[in-house]
C-alpha cells in the first residue's frame, strides 16, 4: 500500500506546485469554451477583468490598513474595501446567473503588483498606493465606460454603467489622497 500511496502523493504535489495557470487566464479560457459568440466573449472578458480588478483593490486596501501611515490613505482604503466588496458580490451573482466563470485569486501580474506594494511601509507605501489607485481607477473608468457603451449583454452593460459614478468618486478621492502624500 505504501508503494502506491507515495508515488500518488508525489504526483499530486508535483501537479499542485507545478501549476502556474493564471486564474484570470483560466477563467477567460473556460468562458471561451462555454460561449461561442465573440460578442459575448467581450462581455465575459470584461466581467473577468472587473472581478479581478475589484479583488485586487480590496486586497491592496487591506494591505493599506496595516502598511499605510496616513489617515487619508487608511480612510480611502476602508472605502475601497466596502465599495469593491459590494460590487464584487453583485458581479459574482450576475456572473453566476449567466454561467460566466470569474477568477477566484489574483492573476500573476496583479499578485506581483500586490507583492511590490507589500514591501513598502509608512510614507513610501502611502505614495506608491495612492499613485497606483489613481492609475488603476483611470483604467477602470475607461473599461467600464467602454462596457457601458459597447457591451452586448444588457445586464452587464447596466451594471458597468451603474459603477462609473462610484469609480469616478474613487478616482477623485485617490487624486486627493495622492496630492496629500505627494505635496508640491
């Protein structure tokens, strides 16, 4: 019995450790197999990207609660956790209704971004986090506006459109935070 279990154990460990599949890539590939229409594939890619982006913002905000020194950054982080957690749950519900696979962990790229910020503490963290949030929210607004205008799935379109004012508010707050930690 030991002779069978040990090789099986080694194979399981090798598969687990050797798996470098990116969660975002896996979700996109799964959706590509499920949905033949290229129209809906753009919508599913948006959903995957939005889900992962929201997940990253929540994780970075949690990091900010421990690594930031500025109360402005910490308050901004609390808003990120609240708003993006709520939006993420809404998107998960909508995706489940439509059989869209979403990532459940950060992609390799976003894990690298997280790891880089995790190395910073205090004022260095505040500056890097605020700058990242400004850049990220500009990209988010662009992606959500594109989905709201050109998406094929009416419910995803409406969901994206409804999030644009919140994302704009986040960008405004991120820019304020950024100017606070990067005074002229």
